C-alpha cells in the first residue's frame, strides 16, 4: 500500500480508532499504576492509526531512566521528540505540573489523545509544541510555555545527528534546574542507521561529568540511554 493510501485509510478510520484508543486509555486510567506498569503500558498501549501510542525503547533501559526521574519528584519535564507518545505517557504520570513535549509534527488526533494522558486526579498538563527545536523562535516558545520555571528533567530524543543532538543540548540545558538531569537516547556506538550519531556527541560530553549509562547488553545494536546530572550550584 502506498503512503498516500495508508494516510487515507488512517483518516477514514479516525472515528473507529479514536473510540478504541480512548477505551484503552480509560482501561489504563481505571486504577493507579506502578512505575513498572506504566512503562509496560507505554511499550504496549496499542496501535490505532493516528491514535497509536508506542515507545521504541528497551524496557530495562527506559525503566531505569523512569526510576531516576521519579526520584526527582519532578514538577516540570521537557521532552525533545514526542514521536508516538510512549515516553510522554511515562513523563505525564510523573510530573506534578507540566510536561512540554516537542516535535516537528503533531497530528490533530494525536493532540487530543496525548493531552489526555495524565492519570485521574493529576494536576499535570501536557503541552505539545510543534516545530523545529533548532530554531530561535521555537526556543522562545518553550521559554514562554515554561513561564520562568525550570524543569527537573530534559529528555533529548529528537534529531540524532551530531549537530542536531548537540544543538538541542546547548539550546535547552539552561532550562534544567541545578540538581536536575538531562538524558539522551541511542548512546551506544553500534547503530542500525548511519545518521544515529548520538554516541559521538555523548563520548565528547561525558568526561569530567557525573553521568549514568543504562545499556541493557554490551555490544547491543542501537538504544542505550545516557544521563547527565546537572551540578548543584
């Protein structure tokens, strides 16, 4: 099936997919979830066309990161790279005030589902910012959305080129509070795609810094999460 036909099929199925996706979300929300359960839901929420929620992560790695974030008792979280919203589901279960998530594209049906992710009783608001994270105008939009507050956690999982990941780090690290953390996805050296170059930047960044690495298996192909601890001033 061509890409245009796939898009048409997804568009025609929006009412049906919306119904099943929100029914699935109601199931997730029917009782409080442990962190382990939340991670499992993020990885296996379901595929419903434009309403799909999925995260391309290794469970062991993303659970380790989620545990580190939970230990911060975060108020605000900033994410570069929403994709299918799997990690957003996790962050929205942890932040007490706001998750700002950024991507080049958020389709309208996605917005409806993603903003509904925080669990019942949560005061967390999900804010989706659509655009190029490398532009000065976009950074200004992030600053306005945070309204003078800093974030406890920044997750960089957007542009995976060396220049792209470095730009996101240099542009958005100022929004992270002292004692917070910054995480990078796909830090292992062996990658399935040539433009997955996060390892090259991570290798330069980590000397002399307090870091953690969550890597499920030595020599694995792809994945791996690097965590940089922002010094307490």
